[in-house]
């Protein structure tokens, strides 16, 4: 006997595609639990990079310190992406521990960067002689490799401890709104520092720190999205790269004062004035280059990124193939 059946319920995707809609990119951004895990894995990877730097110190102390500080900066950037999901006390504790870990390596980093930075400057004979005397004084204060290794190990241990703390404190789900808010906050801080950098070397340095973190945040999101977010990342990364030479000169100004023993005050002042001439040019060029990358207000930048994520992850028939990377 024939049986009658009602109409089949409509599928949310073509019948021939039994596994779901074709063309949609699978991403942790679609799943709050998966996004939480992706953020934790990224933080843990940064902590592991800091640990790897301890072993690398025997090959090159300067490179190991650079890699460790870079890893710790990346960890702080990732923390910013999940900050809104954390209790305030936990967020502050992790942030403080990462800051202390980086600061512990600052002096070693300065000793590694100062000779190269001073060596690349065009200086007259008197300034070059003063710079060489500064480097000679500083060489006597360079810590031995064993001390550097100990500092790296302590910093790595702090980072690893924060990874464990986040694993326990972070909710089981972190949705996109939390991540987008973290990007907006970092961008807002970078943009504010960019404006203040016209009047202050300290603010210029802050601008570079926050911009670096923004680059790491966008890099992580782009890896789970696609070309539109990658384009935004490239815009910010290009500007941030221009900030580094100026920041190195800002550090060198203080480095000269610290290691000016036995050098005539007039010679020290003249060397610093020469550096300021180079520095002013670099800072002005960087601010000019940053106009486009930092012209949007934070809320509008957040909307642009969210829209870019949506389009990167949309199927082709929803406009994912259109060229709108520079909206």
C-alpha cells in the first residue's frame, strides 16, 4: 500500500550539498568555544616562543632577547583580544606580569641595539668620537651570557604561568564581539598616542608599542578570516615598521646620558643634538605616513574590521568575490 508523506522541510543549503553550504570558510570566529581555544593556543604559542629564546641565547644573546621580547609583546596583544571576557583583577595581574617580564630584558636589549643604531648614523668626527666613548663605557656594563640566560628563563616562566592562569580564568566561550572590542581598544590607544607623539617622544614610543600590539592582533584575526582583514593588517604593519628606527634613536638618547662618564658635557650635548636632528626627521615622516592608517575613529575601525571578517567568511554568492578591500 502506498504511503503518503508530507513535504520535505527546506534545507538551509542546496540538496546536493549534504554537508552544508559550499564555499563557506570554516573559522573559529564562527564558534565562541573554538574562538576561545584559538586565543589560548595563540597565547601559549607566544609563551613557548619566550621559552625557546632561553635555549637560543648561547648562539646569540641579542637575537634571543629580541625574540623573547617580541613573544612577550605578542602575548600582551592576545591578552587584549580576550580582556573583555576576563575578571578585571585577572586581566590586570596577567598584564602586569607580562610587563615585568619585558622590562627585565630592557637593559640587555639596549646594549644590543645601541651599537648598531649609533653605527648607522651619519656623524661628524667629534660626534663619532663621543659615540665610541659612550659605547666603550657601556661595554663594561654588558651582563654576561649566564645572567642574560637567567633573565630570559625568568621571563619565560612568568609567561608560562600567565598561560595557565588564563586557561583557568577565561570563560568557556569568547564571542567575536569581545575580540572586536579588544581591537578597538588597542587601536584607540595607538591612535591617541599617535596624536600626542607630535609633542612628546614618550608618546611616540607608546604609539609604537600599541601599534605593534595592534599588528599582532590583526595578524591573528586575519589568519581566521581572509584577504580583507589581511589588507587592514598590512596597512597598520607598514606604518608600524616605520616607527622602529625613531624608537631606537629615542632609546639611544637616554643610553648616551647613562654611559657618558668621562666625556665632556659639551660633547655629550652636541651628540644628543645631532641625534635629535635625525630623530625629528624620522618622527615627522612617520606621523605623515600614519595619517591614512589612523584616520578612522575607533568605533568605525571596529565596524570596518567586523564587516571585513563577515565578507571574508561569506560564501561567494553573498559578495565574497567582490573587490572592496579598501573600503
